[in-house]
C-alpha cells in the first residue's frame, strides 16, 4: 500500500459519493457488496489489466486493454505513443476503465487522463517516482521509457467497487 492517509480519505470520499450518485439499480447490486478504500488498495497491487474505453473523433467508443497500476488512489497506465488510444486521449482526455476478476471483483472508474511524460514537455512532478516503480516491475531496459511509451494518470470523478467477498480477494 503506497497511499497516504490523506489519499485514502480522498479515495473513500470518492467511493462514497460515487455510489450515492449512482442509480438505484447499481446501488442495489453494489451497496452491500463493496469494500472500503483501505481494502481496495490492498487488493489492487502490482499490474492489473484494465479495459480502457476511449472515444474516436466521430464519437465512437473504443475499448482496449492496458497494464494498469493503482498507485496513490488512481489508475496509471501506458501505451505506445503512436497507438490509436493515445491519439484519442490526446484529443479527448475523458476515459473509463474497468478492472475485473471474474465475479469476485469489479472496479469501475470514469475520469480524465493527464499525460505524465509528454514528448518534449515537462513531465509530471511525480514522474521520476512512477518511472522507478515501472522499471522495478518491468526491468530497466524493457523499453525506451520516454520515447516509445506515453504514461497517463486517470483522475477519477466517479469510481465504484463490486467485491462480494473480501476474503476471496485476500486469501493466500
């Protein structure tokens, strides 16, 4: 768990307000089958495959998979700089992401992305921290970290979690 107490508080407020703003149908499914911010950060460790949804210039939805990393209460992910999803996000930074583990876990997030390592621009203040994390996970020579891959942080405005049995997620 890498989150500070302040980040955990902010994440819990987001989870609570998102569920409160949801439809009665979604609340009837999730309300008694969710986990809190602390439990969520204990479950979302390492690389988590995300289904990432972007929008084309014509307003058509597109979905693809990315390696997601839940750090400091937010999703981080990367893609090739010339990938279609990178073009979509550069032009339209709204995105949705879902991480699912069978029927045991569903984390659904809507928000806006920010670029962490823009080509030719000033990187995000925490880019060195994230880059060190990625190199430790994938290896220092896994790619040309600044030229080949663009990394994003999804700043959520809505997030909900379906987790009917926390014990299944934390066993072993």
